[in-house]
C-alpha cells in the first residue's frame, strides 16, 4: 500500500487535524486558562497586569493554531466544516465574540486608571477564557452523543437541532472537563511565568483544577461506557469519492470503547490524561513549575487524544440518521487536494514551529512588576 493512496492520505489528514487541535489546546489553552484565573490570582492592579503580561506577548501566535485548525477542516474536510459550522453556528458565534474580548480587554483595560473601568475588563477577560473553554468541551460531548443532522439523496444537509439542544447533561459534563483542564493548564503557566504572589495563588488553584479534571474525566469515561456509540456495519470502501450515504451505521451500546478493545495501545491516551494531571498537581505542590507545565500539556494531549481515538473513524456522527454520519473516509476533499495540502504542511509547519520556539526562548523568564513599570508597551 502506497503512503500516498487516497485512503492513507485521509488517515494522515485525520492525524494532522488531531495535531492542530491538540496544538491549539496546548498553546492557546494556557491563554484561556490564564484568563479564567485572572480575576482570582491578582488582587491588586499590578498583580493583574502581571497575569495579563505573561500571555500578552504570545497569545496572538498561539491563536494561529486555532486558525490553522479551522482552515484544515475547511480544506481537508469540507463536509465536516459545512455541517459542524452550520449546526453549531450560534455556539461558534458565541465563542468568537468571547475570544474577541481577549485582545480588546488587553488593549483597553489600562487605557483608563479607574478601578471600576479596569474591573469590568478583568471580568470580561474571564468571560473570554471561560466561555470558549466550556463550549469546546460541550461540542465534543455532542459529537459523542451524535448531532441532529441528515443528508438527502442530493447530499443537501438538514440540521434539526437548536442551541439549547446542545446543552444536555453529558455535553455539559464534557464542558466542565474542558474548563477544569484549561484552568489547570493556565495555573501551571502562571506558576511558571508570573512573579509572587500571583504564582503562589495560581499553584493552589491549579492543584484543585487538576484534581477536579481527573474526577470529571473519570466520570465522563464511566458515562461514555454506558452511551450508545456508532459502528459501521459491513464492508466499507476507504478510497472512493466522498459520499456519507455510502455506508450502513448502527448505534451500539458501548461502541465508543470498541477501539480500545481492538487496539489496547489506545488506552495510553486516557492514562496519559489522568497521570499528566496528577503529576501536574504534584509538580505545582512541590513548586516544580516547569515539570508541572509539561505534565499539564501531556494531560491535555491525553484527554483530546482519548476523544479522537474513541470516535475514529467518525468525525461527526448523526443522531438523526446514523447513515449520514461523517467519517474519515467519506467526508474529505479530493486526493489531489489532500496531497497538495500535505506538501504545503511539510514545508511550512517546521517554519511555524521553529519561529514559535524562538519567540518563547526570547520571552523566557518570569514577568515582574519592575519589568512592567520599565516597559511602556506593557499591557
């Protein structure tokens, strides 16, 4: 089998999409987590400015992962893009509005000296971190339950859900896992980058968030074991033109655990999620801040990988018509498109990674009040 046949290219782009989503969660995730913690770890104006300036120089670069992920979905998985962005339209608008609050808050918070003015922006920054973290998790929970869409014979998509229909108990639990995970990640970042006493408060909250994430993630795993998952029945060609209606899908109790049973190595993902969070908590408690941050990033990797590996080969199951569910092998762009995109990624992604590494090297070290006072461009 050639590395570049159609079926393999689809699987490669499924892996690359996972890399981009994990990259976004790890890199921009601590920005969101720091925003969630912002009003709680800083008790004076300077302490809150320290929190903001730990992420101020890097958040725009981290946001690139979000743009790359959306662009990859648009180009590599057009049916997934059209279906998800149509069905989750109001949720995505809410996420975008919340994320817009972050740069606006950074720019405008210190424009006026009043405590009331700055306090309002502090809580808007919290909203800008909390809402995306929650909705991203809710979206993943809905993907595991199935989304109410279907295709007709002409592949016209119909969505029969609503915004409030997304807020079911299991998706809300997944949203809380996401919030706890990114709060932990933001806590490890602030513990590593902020001066005292901000770092000390971030450590305490980060430990609590890590333990909460472990408990909520374990509860989510037990819940998933009782869910009706999706399973493709019969033979299914992996190298034909994309057509979601060319397969038969059934809902089977506990189907989301079938991959773990067939491929035991996949269990490494949830183990990494739990072990990474526990190690992050231990690192924070011991003031091993660098170790805690790496462990937290590993936990993020493990949690998102768990969801992706459980869903495989599904990208977005349909609760309305299981046969309309989108999979890795029937929702992609053409073979040529995937190949051209892969060549561009191989050439450009190392440049992005190298530049990112250079930026973080230049910006290394803790942010202190003295640095902020001496730098007129500080937030």
